[in-house]
């Protein structure tokens, strides 16, 4: 284990956080992702934009292994994880949130976050209930603070508002020691106030944690990322800095102004 | 008695606003009354009541409890639990002593019991490993296939399982100068292990392992995305449930003094499912309620039928109709009925139950 940790620490400096080569994902005859090649540096923060059905969520599913890639390779901090089951990728520091909240609605907020903390610890098979000063419970409480949910700590998730559930989604992805996080439309359905809270949560993440965020709202996206990838019909259509993408005539034609012309 | 079981009080009992285990007890005097009743029952209950009614209830309840653990918390309906118990029973007879001296090895009782529980647990875990990648009806089919295979194997194998006749005269040992075969000691023996199994399930349901098991039931994909190996977790759940079923299986062979293929035939295998469903799969007390009803029906249906002038041979019909009625009126068995009744008449202002299960 120590050798492994040392290996990973040294890898952070040198390797890319994510390296996708020729990743394709088929659903029957439908090619949801076609030959995606993408590199993301450690600590880099990137937005993925694209119209409905462009393949953004499928890209996340391939990276985490929820739906494995049909072909191509995926490296996470230089390790080939293409054929790893999702939990092995998560244990290496990858995290994700879901576009449609995937929470445990019959459990409390604290239980949800506690589960997330157990998942990446060795205590996940423990038959013993946590003691009062349990380290995993303490880290769960910290996470709940960090996403502004301390007031509803002991409420059932089914009793939370939509906005609170979205915040809990993020808390689950922050458990343990994440190295790279995939946020799937974290701002969907949030009020303007909740959006600015979200921006604050994302911008205040430690600098070494990189992420990709799928976000339709340019105002949110451009405030939290340094690079943008545009997707269209399962392919990468354009990559660049936010200002470049925003002013790119092709992008405007296809995506930003698409509604007016189409 | 059904109320305290698996309610969720948050993982941190000390700081949760909901009552802790300690403070919730006085709120449920029914639990204390039940405990008192079970403890002093030997003072006035006949041997028949102690062994044939309650001893049998505790044993069947434990086997159904192991199914409730897998089904209620893990969403896995396993039909192999009775077979795991039968396997443990056979091993006790094979490694220990029975009337079939050519086969039984005559090991000391404690060694035979430990080996029996280990082997039955391995068998149950292996069955789990074969079935956990399937869902719903397919899990039921695979576990039923394993149960049938075990039944036919024991029926046709004479060198180890002694075929159709199985083993008889499997005696409860005498330990600490107590004859555990006698009604009162055996009653307390089964009560003790039923309580241990019950408390273990209640406790583990709120441990990281138990919480995660409920997580895999509700959203297996999310659990993977939190770093849990869902397959391994489910197999571990089978191992835990198998220990309970195996202990019950040892008591089962001692209870009847014999074991044969029919002990874990398809009938008893399905009976365990009926007991768990009719009692209620949402809390660990449900299987014991189901077992008590089952034992009462099995024991008295014949007399009832004859009393009202019907053919006593059709008593199975009454058993079936009884369980059909329960499940028709309440999908969550007697527990569900009880909870609805409790909510309506006793605690109209109480918030809906915070189920650790569903
Ligand atoms: N599990 C699946 N089975 C079959 N087809 C799928 C599946 N998941 C996605 N698809 C298809 O793949 C294509 C890309 O879907 P994806 O969900 O990745 O789009 P998206 O960019 O996330 O869109 P949105 O903005 O609506 O979330 C769509 O045509 C979709 O119908
Ligand atoms: Mg999507």
C-alpha cells in the first residue's frame, strides 16, 4: 500500500488526470460516443457543453465505468482503468454526480454522506456501529457543513427540497480524497441563489482537485472553469478557453444561436 | 413488539434527535411484556407449548429471519435458507452421533456443531455467489434450483446422507450437567439463540455493512459510484445470513432428533418464504410473527377443521387460506397490518415510520 501511495503521489505531478484515446460507446446501432480523444491535466477545471443527446452523460458513464466503453482506452492518472469496474475507479480518486439525483431517499442526510465516506474506506464491511468520535462520521459531518446542509443533517432525504438534494449529490462526490470529479449538470433546476451557492462550492474546492462539469448555463460554466469542450453528436466539436468558445462563430451557429436559426 | 426493531435513528445514536435504543425501550412496554412472558413461560406452559409451539417457532423464525435479512435489507429473495439450515442439520448428524452408526463419525458434539456451522455457511455463501449477479425472479429460480439439487442429492446419496431415511436419534448433548433434551432447557436454548440472532440483525442493520446493504438494494449503481463492490457486499450478506440459518439448522435437527431429505424439501423451502412474507419483511421481528402463525396453523388447523365438520385431512388448505388472507390484506404481512393499525389508533400525530427498510 505505501508503495502504491508513493506511486500515485509522484504520478500527480507528471501524468494527466484523464487521458481518453479513441473512446467509442455504442448502444445497439446508436453510436453515443464516437472516437473521443481527450486529455485533462491534474487540477484542471473544464466544462463540457453540447445540446441534448450530444453524449455528455455517456462520456461520464464511460469514464466512471457505469457503462464501459465499447472501444478505446481510458487512463486515470496514467493508470489504464478501461476495464476496471466502477468501484475500483472510485477507490483511485475518481468521483461523479448524477444528472438525476441518485440518493438514498429512505435514509437521512448524514447516513447518505456517511455511506459515501464508508465506500472509499476500509470500514465498508464493518459490522460494528460507529462510535461517538468515529472518524468517518466526523468527515461526513464536515462534508455536510461544506455543502451547507448542516441544518437538515438528520432529515430524510425524501423530505429535502430539490436544491438541497442537488447539494447532497455534490457532498457524496466529495467524500474521501477525490482527485478528479465529474459533475453532471449540478445546476439543473436550481434557483439563482442556489446557483451562486453552487459556484461558491465549486470555486472553493482545493486547487489540486480537478473536475469536468456539464453545464448548459454559460454564466455558471464560465465562472468555474478554465477550459471548455464542445460536444455534438457524440463527437468533440471544439476545445478551447471559455472566451474563445463563447466567441467562436461555429459554436454560436451550432449551439448558442442554434435555437434562433434552427 | 414490532415497533422498535430497525427504525433509523441516524448513525450517531448519541446526537440524533430520534430516541436512542435506550430511551426507546420505555416507550414500548409491549416489548418488555413480551420479554417477561417468554422468560417465565416455562413456569406455566406445558412441554408441548414450550417445544412444539415456541421452540419450533424460534427455529423457523431464525431461518426466516436469515431470509428477511437478505430480502428486506438486500432485496435478494433467497430460497436457499432452509437448505442451509438442512445442511447444518445433516452435518451435525454426520460428524456427531446418530442411530446410523455406519456413517456418523461420533465426534464430540461441540466439534460437530462448529464444523456443521462452518460447512453450512460456506454452502450458503457459495449459493449466494452463484445468484447475486441475477435479479428478482432469476434469483428465486437459481436459489430454488440449488435447494432442489440439495434435496435430490440427499435423497439419492446413501454413502454420506443415508438416502431417503436420513438420520435419526440425533441427540441434544448434556452439558454443564444439564440435560438440554428436556423441555425447559431446550426452550431456553432456542429462545437464547433466537434473541441473539434477532439482536444481531437489528444491530448490523445500522452498521456500515448493513447500511451499505440497504444502499445496494435501493441503488446498486450509485453504490458502485461510491466505491462499494456491490457483488462482494451481497455475497458477504449471504455469509452473514447463512450463519443464522446454520445455527437454526443445528437447533432444528436437535428439535426433531432426526433429519431426512424432506426436512429441506421444496415444501419447507417455500414455507420459509411464506413465513417471512406473511410475517413481514420490513423488520426483523416479522419472521418470528410469521413463524408463530405458521406453527399455530400447522398445529391446530386439523382440529379446527374437524371441529367445524370438515375433512381434517385438508388442514393444509386452512394453512394456505390463512396466509393468503394475510398477504391479500397487507402486502407487508402482519407487520404492515400492525403498523397501519398502530398509526391510526395509537399515534395519529406521529410522523410516518422512518424505515431503515423501504
Ligand atoms: N442506457 C442507454 N441506452 C440506450 N441509449 C442511450 C443510453 N444512454 C444514452 N443513450 C443515448 O445516447 C445518446 C447520448 O445520450 P446522453 O445521455 O449521453 O446525452 P447528453 O449529452 O447527456 O444529453 P442531455 O443534455 O439530455 O443530458 C442519446 O441519443 C441517448 O438516447
Ligand atoms: Mg446528460
